[in-house]
C-alpha cells in the first residue's frame, strides 16, 4: 500500500468510526512474557512432536501395555493389499491417515513416521535433539510464567483480567452473543470470554502441561511421588500432557482468529507498545499513561 | 509527526507478522542445524540440561526413593530393547553365557583403595535388595518389573572409593555399530549420589528368575531415578573416575555420545 493509499484508508477509517481513547493496556511484563511464550510454544510443540514420534502411542495407567492393551491412541504404518498405508487408531477406531499421520511424503518418498517431517524439529528423526530443544524452551516457559505471576499479582493484571468474578459470569451470555455477531468491545479490561480463555490457559492448561511433564521425570517422581497419584500414573500423565498440547493448539488457533477479527493492527500494537485503541466511551485514566488523543 | 511514527509502526508490525508467517510456512527444515552436535546454538540450548540436573539435585533428596509397586503391577515381561544378544557378535561374551556365566567376574577398578573382583555366585550370596520399579525408556514407554541385586554402594564401600573419585563408569560387553563404522562399546556413568543411592543395584535377577540375556545378563545396573539408557546391561567393569572426557566421545556414555543428555532424570 502506498503512503497515500494508507492515508486515505486511515482517513476513511477515521470518518467511518469514532475513536475512543488510546489507553495503556498491557504492561511491559505482559508484553515480554507474551512473546517469550509465543516463541517457546512454537519450539515446544514441534520438538514435542519429535519426541512423541519416538513412541507414537498413548496409554492409560502406570506403564505401557506390550502384552496387554491399555493404549488409547496409536499411530503407525501397515502393509495392505494396496501397499503401505498410515493408520491412526483412537479408542479402538482405526482411521486411514496416509499422507499426514503414520505415513507421509518426504521429498517424493514415503516416510514412515507418526507426525510428518514438516511438523517436527528437527525434520528428521532425532530424539536427542528434540529433547534438547524441548527442555530448553520448557525452562523458558516456566521462567516467563514465574515472572508473569509475580508481576501480574503486584500490578493486579491477574486479578483484573484473568480471574473470573461473579460479574463476568453474569455478563458471559451477552458476551457470547456479542462475539457471535462480531460486535467486539475494546475496553480497558478483558471481556468475560477473554477471561475464560486466559483463565483456561494460565490456571488450567499451563499448570497441567508443566505438572504432567514433570510427572514423566523419574527424578521428580522420587521427589514428588504424589504426582503419580494425582494423574493416575506416568503413562496417563503422558496422555494428559498430549491432550493439553492439543487444547493449547486449539487456543492458539482461536487466539489468532480473534486477533484478526478484532483488528490485527490494534491488537498487535497493544502487545508490542502496550497502547490499545478502545471503543468510544471508554474513560481515560488520569493516573495511568493513557493518551486522550493518539 | 505523530502520523509519521504511526505509519512506520504500522509497517513494522506488518513486517513482523510477515516474517513470523514465513517462518511457519518454511517448515522446520529451518531448524535442522540444531541436530549438529557442535553447533553453538545447540551448545547454548544444551545448557538447560545442566540447569535441569542442578535443579533436580537441589529438589530431589539424595536418598529419595523411586516409587516401588505391588506384585500385581507386574503385568508383563520386561520389554528388552537396545542390545538384546551380544552372543551374536562378542565371542568373549558368548563363552561366558554358554557356561552360565560361571567364569564371569565383576571388576571394580580405578580410583579405589582396593580393587575388587566378584564372581556371579559371590554377588548372589551377598545381602540383596529386591524392588518392583518402573523402567522408563527415553522413547516414552514404561514397563514395571521386579529387580533383584546387590546394592552398588555396598560393593563401592568394600573397594573404598578414593576422595578424588567423582563418577562411576560402567564398561559393558555389548557393542554398537561395527560394519562400516568403528564398533563402540556401551558404557555409562553416574555421579556418586546415584551410585550410592539405596535403589541402585547390580541386578542379577528379573521377576524372580535369573536375569535373561535379552535384559542384560549376568549383571545390569539399575538407577531407578533415571531413564533406561542410564541402566547399563552386560556390565563387566565398574571404574571410579574423576571425569569422563577421555572416554568414547567424552559425553559420559554411549547414548550421550549420540546426543542424549547425560543426567537422564527427565
């Protein structure tokens, strides 16, 4: 877009919609930890799939059944009359997943692997490297969470934006309707649905994925054996770790869709500079670094 | 002025989003360099493993025990993996196995006051420990089995470990590679905390039977607070050392030389 075109677009935007004040919405702690997590989650997911490919099955219980069956998910390849195919078995239901799971294409050759090469770090089979990457970024995730927790408690971000309060529950139905009809309110604090989403990530999924990860550590098992009882065994913990990963991927997809729908420039700006263009009618706060005119 | 900054910011945001998108689309060949063992970025990422080791040593009591299970949890045989039959390529081992390990000796050497040798019968006549524990392979699977053996700490006490010793190195009969690459004997190392841990045993029994060849006969060392590759099979020599940089590729074990972390506690 040329500068002129952009000016025109902005002018139209200005005339079409009245603007609310530009408020200082995201503290430096929220912004930095957000991007640290964005990077860490990317590497954790792709190295995690690499690690998972070393044994592409999930079980319920303390151990993995080789002479009995306690698997709930299995990905693999089998020879059929039509040649080798990739299969995924979930709760006993078998699906042909050739091309994606169990057997995929690698530069024109069949690759017999759980998750395909394009979804793993490294792209080739290398459990050792996957583990190096995974544990490095696991520390980054946990470190950022510790910083966020302390800062968020002190600056009340957690109380204001994450913890669901009775009022949020009361306003939840209306917020759902607003989201369905694409009426987004850009206020100072998060809407009830936003709070539900972030509550789910910070209070449920992050602790769950970290604790189930630790439950897989034989060293941590010795220190905190109660983790094994809490999650019902190491293999169940591994399964929950995987499901929590799927839910976080689901969150990521919804998160990106919402950023695009709610105005990507404004949303990205708030997560980079901290400043957020609110809906008209939002009162700027004299005590904060808000700007009445942006 | 304000407008100019805003426009630049807009472009900057667009650029950032575009580059993030292209990183995703490029697929993960982009990060294949992390597989290179000596790459400086990988070296940096590997520091997290030292952090994990330090954190677990601080958090996990030196004597804290791995979970032990009930007999009813033994629901299958111990799944063998890695080397499962050195008789096929190690003549010395085949001779020992063919005579039920009657001529086998477990040697304790290196930084000790009195080097020791034990026959299998001598080991079996010493006070033993039996534990039903979960074996966790680095691949992700687990298997519960009953292991019987002599606590390693007892053997180390008899040999009297010298103060300068820092690690216990296990030398094994089994060999990886060969053919086109030079054969590499399996070896492993533990720190002295793991070596003296009450559940660290030189196991000669599995599920109430003699330890089978597939699982490491005649002696496999169990380190119940670590992954499977830290449980060396077919052990013939236990050497007390003050470092391991001169052995193998210097990483402290066969699998460590091939990219796994040394501690192996997670």
